[in-house]
C-alpha cells in the first residue's frame, strides 16, 4: 500500500466517553480509508499519546473537563505531521478564531452529521481547510477584525505581487474551498508550482495559510482578475 493509499490515522480527544465511543465506531467503520489509532479524555493523555502515535488527524474537543484545550494546540502540532479538526459544542467566535489561528485546520459543531465529520477529516488530511458553514461567518469575522492592517503598508505589500501571483490570489478569493489541484489547472501550472507561488504570496502579504489569504484578499478587493 502506498503512502497516498494508507489509512488516515486518527486520534480522538474528548472527555465524553459516549462521544469517544461513537466517533471511534464511525471512523473505524471507514477502514481501510481511515482508522482510530488512539483516544484520550484529557489534555495530559493527549500530549503523551501524540508523541507516541504521531497521528495524521487529531479530532479535538475544545472543552476537556472544563479546561480549554487551546493551550495544548502548539504541542499537539509540534511533530509537523498531525493536523487538528476541532469538534466542539461551542459557538463562541473568539474561541473558535483563536483555535484556527492556533493551527486548527477544521472546525465543526458537535451537531454535525456523521457524513460531514468524515468529509472534514478527509479534506483536512488533504491539506485543505474545512469550516462548518454554521461557524464560517463568525470565524472569518473575528479574524478580519483581529488582523485588520494599516492601509498604506498593505498597498505596498500588494504591489510586490507579480501578475501571476495576483491572478492566483484572485482565484483563492473567488473559490476559497477549491482544491490546489483545481486552482493549478485554472492557472495552467503544476501543483508544485502553485505551492511555490503560495509560499511567496504568504511571505509578501504576511499571512500564514489559505484561510488568512482568503480573508486578506476579500478585505482588499483582490478578486479574480484583480
């Protein structure tokens, strides 16, 4: 089995045993596409397991026994392999915004359907962002307010983009959920070339990921064809 074909290795972190049991049954039911390699009911156990298991995806509850798991995000992501999907009962825009800026690549409510949970895990494993539509607006709104930059320096930053980079930014703005493959095809370039362009764009505009680039492009009117 090749790397691209092997099961997505998932670790579950939730203090509710019933939720853990249900998620484990759901994900293991998708084998060989994905399977659960470990579960944790508190932050300390999660930190111990992540170093040992190095899972592809961590499905994380933000409230662990009354304690926020925001503080352990950096340690959970320190291995450079694991990606986090937040599955939380909160709709607090500040908390969700902090989670996304802290490295979470997916955000889902605990009322999300089983199909949506599985889809989010797959998308985040592929390197995409996945935000539940119910929380997308509040998270983007919080990020836009938190990261609003001065006008003049941003004009200078935008001016450093090449014509190709401006086109790619426009494509991201018009289709924030599109896969890199689809955007590369539209831009008539290889996916590796697209990733190189994105790295350059992130550095020039001072953003960290596709979500922040989408927010930046939307705020500054860098739509398709800009």
